[in-house]
C-alpha cells in the first residue's frame, strides 16, 4: 500500500460504483423505500460550496439507507433556472454587442437552449466528483417534454378548480431583467437617499403650501391626491382642501386614510397609486384613478410632459432641479435611511407597476399545508424554521406566476385575435424591423403568421378573453408570451420526477427527506408542500432537513467582491472529496451556518490519511498473531464497537448527521487508532479483533468518506462483498 491516501484514484472508484449499478434501487415490495429528490442545481452553472453541502448531506443519507437494505433512491436533476439563466445569457449577448431585443422569442429561446446544453454537463460531472451516488438513469431536467406536460396539466387543473385567475395588480417589476416577481423574490436593502420636502400650493390660497416628504419625486406628475390620517388632530383640517400639483398644476384633493403615518415626514403623503403598494390599496378603497408614470422600460411616460422618455434616475435629477428653480422644494434631508425593494437577481431597484398577470389563489393550498405541519405529517429539522414556515403560510399573498422572460415554460394561454384586437404586441417583421402596436391595427398591415413568427412580447388588457390549451386551439389565435415562475414548476418537483416514470410514484412517494438550504424555505419548500398536497393529497416528504449556509473561516458570507469564495472542485483536486465532505458536515446542526475554509479541509485530509494508514497497519503490520492476546480485552473492544454502531445508527436515524460525523471521527482517531492499534502492537488483542473493528469502522465511515473507505476496503483480503458500497450496515 502507498504511504498516504492518493485521491487520484477517486475517478476509478466512482467508475466501479457506476458499473456495479449500485445507485439504482430495485422496487422490491419487501423493502422499505427511502427517497430523496435532489434540489436541482442550475443546469449550466458550476457547483458552488452550497451545492457541495447538499451533495454531502444527501449522499450520506442515501449511502446509509442503502447499506441498511432500504430501496434507496436519490433522484437527480437540474433546473432551467429561468431568470438566472436568461440574465447570464444576456450578459453574454452584451459582450457580443447584442441584446435580447435583437431576436424574436423563439430564436432567443433556441439560443439559450443551445447555451445550456453546451454547459449542462458541468454540474453533473462535479457532483460525481464529490461522490454523489445518485441514480443518474433517472436524471430529470425541468424542461424535459414530459415535465412540461405535467406542469401544463397542473395549471389546467388549478384553473378548473377556480384557483387560477387573471388580474391587473401592482407587480414588483425589474426593468433591467424585464420581468415581474412575486413578493418572495424581492430583497430589501437599507440605503441612504435624499428625502425631498416638496411644496404643493393650496388652490384657493396659492401663497400657502402643504409640504410632503418623498424620496421619489420623479413620478410626482402622476400623483392624484394627498392624504392625512383622520386621527391626526394637527392636520385634520386639511381634509377636503385642494392643492395643485407643482409639476402639472392639476388639482389634487386631500383625503383621509388610516394608512398614513403622522410621524413620517410632514404627516402628509402623496398618492401615486400605480407605483406604490400602499397607495394602490388606498386607491382601491376610495376608487381613485391610477396614472401610470413609468414604463416597463424604466422610462417616464408621455404624461410627464417635458420629462417624458427620461430614465428614472435622470428624470429625478431634472425634476428636482425644476422644482428647486420654481420654489417648490422646502428642504432636503440628504441622509435619510430607508428600506428599498431590489431585484434578487441583479439588485436593481424594483419598480412597482400595474400589469395584468396570472395569479394562483393560495389560501386553499396553504391551509392543508398548515394542517400537515400541525399534525406532524411533515417534520422540520432546523431550529426555528418550522415557525418561519408556518408564518409564511399564514401570511402568503396570492401567487403571481407570470414572468416576462423567454427562458422557461411558456404559459399555455391563447387569445383569439378577433375578440381581443387591443392586445399590444412587439415583434420583428420579416425585414427585421421592430414593430409595436395593437393587434387590431397591425393586422391591417401584417399577416398574423408574420406577427407570431417574429413575436417578442405581448400584453393583453385585463379584460381580454382567453383559453387554456397545450396546443394551438385553431386559426386566429396568439399565445401568451409570459412564462411560468420557475418556482411553479420546481414546486411540483417531488411529484413530477416520480410521475414521469411508470411505477416510481406508487413505490417511492411520498419521499423521505427533502434536504436543502434554509434560505429557499419560502421560495421552494413551501411551494412543494402546497402543490404536493394539492396534487396527491399526501405530503411530498416526511422530513425537511435544512442545512445552514456555508461561510468563510471568519463567518463572513462568501462573496466574489470580498474574494472569499470557495471553489469546491479546486479543494477536491487538492485534498480529496472526502476531506471536503467531512469539513462541510462535521459538527453541523440543521439550520445553523457553518464556517469552512481551506485549513479545515486540509485538516480533514489528515483524517483520510488516518483511515488509510490504519488500514495499512492491519494489512501489512499485523501478520503475526500476538501471543499474549487476552480474550477479555478482545471482548472489551468488540463490546465498545457494538456501542459505537448503536450510537451512530441512532444519530443517523434521527438526522443528526453532523453529530454522527464528529462522533465517528473521534472514536476512530482517538480510540481505534490511538488505543486499539496500540493494544494490538503490545499483543493485548488478536489480529482478528483488530481487523473486525476496522471492517466495522470502514462501514460506519463509508457514507461520510466514501472514497477512502472504499479504497481501504479494497486492500483487505477478507472482503465480504466486492465493493464496500454494497456492504451491509453493521448491526449491534
């Protein structure tokens, strides 16, 4: 045997595992199924250290249950990751001097598809390098045709159950990414911005003013009213007073509503219902108009007069200058701190815009999920995470599932052109010209076939009639261009991945453990629970294991700008897969962040070498039977080994993986290597007992450090199975 463990052999070991078909379970009615559906990483992205964490944890559980004799299925897949992938592809286009607007949607989709296919093998190859013993024959991609069909069927079923509706609501819109988001996909940041105190002249007394504080003066031309709190004694006299818009001169009555905070600014607020959630709600209550100030391209509308067409930040600059010059700025607080909504993808400021979108009514979906948690049909592992999940479910708003992007599952909605002539479309003509307008007018100049072939985007008014169909319902129809929110398709993941193969769902569902990072609890875990129960009347998984986020050695969040990002594959090449896996899992508890750096991984390589060298001693250094060996000491060793098996088994059964890793590490290093091997060197125990104890430890450690334990096992002459991966879990 070599003097140190050589991770260069890991590729050969993995190939032997795959050739043995050990990753594919048999659907044996006499075996208990144990199922994990892999959280699908982005199909075209390399793994980051968070992916390495989920691979490590899930592979530990799968290998453990496989060794226990369960029908252990770990079903892998990758996600099309709609917005993320299109965002990355658009950056690639920009480097080539192009943008998404240079292509019709079908051409753009095909280009992104080609890009994803060219890079789709990266994540899978890296997961294999980490030792992932997933059933690759069942690999699923979220845009596989059978998956798309299943997602369509779910949407149709939801619609038939009156859980899908179309409505114009205020949508969280990112003008850079070109799409709306649900409430869950908005990130809030603390920022310092100027707070402008704007003076509105009183109509009947132009020399007097009502002052309003705002950080966003640019949509001021679209203001409809001012408002005060009816319980505000200092300002109650303003109710019914009419002021003039300082930009347009339009009359603006002052109304009363409880939402106004008398302590903010001047205690008077301006209402721009089309661009603020609170203002939108007030407008609905008081039946106020909604003047749109900002386009989907992030520019001021024609209502802005001389400022029309300016982008938001430039418009803000010019409007503030205009207001200042004309005496409408009372003062400016340059250091106003506030929370601002940003795009979770590109971190641009979110523009609330009124858009007609498809929504799912969530209350009929959240109530069964809450009941399942209450009845312990699903158990949440991660301190405080159950409470967070329950809070989300209780307060969830209806789900906006429309996304204005190309890369994803296109919503199967069709509009009959003759009945909806006022649908707005943007398309590329056969000559390559970009054309915008309403269908009724455009059809006088272009055939529908040319419009649909070059179609980029479509906006149907809220009162448009539509049909849901997976195929074109006939001549004279045009399809919705929006795609589904990625979380809508991935929310069906545990069901669809098993439903698309005959017999899998009936045997492996509900799945056993859903293991993922706690930061996607509201995005994904909650959606899976809601849709899984809706589709099957059963929970999609019995246990949810949340691993914490991986931080650097100083506890900082990993960031490219900080320069502390860990490349897991670089560490694997340097120290071996097992070293990284042990560093990630060791001493962790569900839901708690873990500090990991190269020094920790380097330390775990020493553990791999310890396993290898202990095996080398048994193979090469213990050929002669000690003459002084004591049966009593042998029994002591075997009794303790039995206790170790019992303790480790209980820890793994209760999903205490980090504790189990720490326990086995200490017992192997401090007890077996430091004491048992020394006892053998002194002639106090037999080689048989020494070897038996090593066999047991290799089995126990195999789920955690599969490569070095398999390599060590292959050195033993008394193997019970050709491969350690097929060996049985030790029994007490």
